[in-house]
C-alpha cells in the first residue's frame, strides 16, 4: 500500500473516531434530558450525504465533507441556522426549553468526552507498550548544541542530566521543555564533571524563533551510508563507507558537526568545498553549492560507526499506567495551551497548519502505537479548540450560557444568530489560512 494512502487512512480513521465520540458527548446528555436530537452526522452533509438512515427521532448519516461532524439538537441556534424552527413557540423537548444547567452539560459533553478519551488512550498505551528511558548519560557522545543554546552556556557534547533538579527521562526532549515549560536550571555532564547552566526567561521564544523545535541531535562518529541516486552526493562520487572529514573549511568528527555546517555556516548561493576519505585513506575534494536546493540536501544517510546511545524499556502495571497516562495527558494539554503565545507572532502565524500538517503526524507505515499516540493528542487538541470562547464552537455556547446563569438574562435569538454567523466566518477564515499555509509550503518548499 502506498505510504500516502496509509497516512490518509490513519488520519481519516482517527478523525472519524474522535468526531463520533465528541458528538456522542453531546448526544447522550441531550437524550438523558429528553431533548430531541434531529441529526447525528459524521462529516458535513452540505446538499447531499453519502449515507443516512432515520432511527426513531434521529437521522444518522455520513456526509461528504470531512471537516468535522455535528448533532442537530432541536431548538438550538447552531451551524444549521434553522430560523424557521426558532420562530415557532418553544416545545418542551427543545434545547431552549431546558434549564440552563442542563444546556451547559449538553454543550460541555463533547469536550468532556475528548478529554476522557485522551486520558484513556494514554493509559492504555503505557499499559500495553510500556515506556522508554534514555537519560543524558545514555548518550555516549552527548548532543550537538545549536548556536542559540551555546549562547547561554551549552557546549557540544554536553550530556543532559537534570532539569530543575529532576532527571529528564528522555534527554533529547530538552528543547521542548524550553518551549513549553518554565525552566530555571539545567545540569549537564561535561568532560566528566557536572555543570549547572542558568536558563534565561526568554529561552522559549529564542528557541522558537531559531526554528530548532524538536529533539536534540545525539552526537556520534559516522561514515557515509546509503547514497541516493541523482543527488549531489551521487554526482560527486560519495560511496557507502567513505568518511566526510571537512566542509566549508570546518573539520567534521561527529554527525552534528556536519548538521551545524549545513544549517549555520554555508549559504544557498556560495559554493563550498567538501572533503571525504575512502577506506584506503585517499582524500578527495569537491566543490558543491545549494543553488536550487533550498532544503540543503546532499543526499546520503549518516551511518554511525559505533554504538552511541542506549534506551531502557520500561514496563508498567495498570496502576502505574493510570498515573503515567494522567500525568502525560495533563502535560500534553498544558503544553498545547502554552504554545498559543507563539501563534500570535509573525513566525508562529506562518507555521500555522491545517489538515495537511496534522496528517503528516501519522506514520506512513502501519504502526498502531503511533496511531494511538496521535489520536490521543488530537483528542486533547479538539477538546481545547472546541472550548475556546468563539461563537459556533462549544466554548461560544458555554460562554453565553454562563452569562445567562450569572445574570439571569438569556441573550436574544437575533444576537445569538449574529454571533453564530460571526463565529462561522472566523472559523472559515482560520481554516482557509491554515490550509493555505499547507498548500504554500507544498508548492514552494
């Protein structure tokens, strides 16, 4: 099966599962409070649907537009904008006839289910697959440190030991800690000695602007591995087993030396020399450049020549899995909320992605653990996004319900209709912008 097809199936399967569960979160309390649900749809059925069947008072179906799903609750101003129904006298089985506290539970149901599902999946992942531990000393040659971290005191080869006095279970996650958490001190092992590094308050923003989000790169001695046909590496005669010893006048001992030169030393228009050595000790020098190669790909895999890292598999009892799953879910939600401060920067806005960006999170080969990890993460994302106080989202309805409960005054139908239209416009604009970013990157990058 083609990798793109696998990614698409993974994405649609995960999205469909979460949409159905989210809408059940609205459907179940609505029925418990004897509120009529007229429609329950996976995906949107604008003009026509792929499938529909009426059972009792509710029409169940699958729409053709995979941008979400919905339940149409009688007597509620929602995306259906059913003004004809709202113009009639309220019926006892309509949403608008129910007490505010019941309406609040109905509106919070979808978010509650998404949060519950996220925690449940993480608990079962830890129980079924266990976890992994790779602390700083498990990386024999430490990490390559990008310039933004060297500026605050890190050095290439540092082994990350402690973050604010606690062991970092997966040491290469240090950068993510800087972006999403408030870190004061990092202790590293340098040349056999512990060294404390004070972390400035703005390190998260500095790391984000430097575009180095993601795991640190572990250092290791390397040789040329597989060479891709038709690439720069192929054209200059690189072969498996050769060693890169110098680039742009900079010596290369570790893979991270090579990475730093590619990222921070050479530029896209100026030619530079690359020196490589075969297994007989013969050295060749070739001149290359990155013109028309904005991804700066030379075209070979770096093959470690020694074992450079070890990881320990951890198994958990069910009780331990509950604790780990809840803690992981909590930090996942907190980290996602904290990243909003970066969205409102120029760089953050340019990196906002849509369905294409989300789909790329899924593996291009069948991997159930990664599938469930992505599903759990997106479940939390859906919960957080839906609770935002934007009209047309659950959070918008909750905002108006809380206003009603506090003041004792219910917003008028005309006001709610206008708010719903404004909310829909905002959501469509954001969706177009995010997916436009994906399209732009696909064409120009």
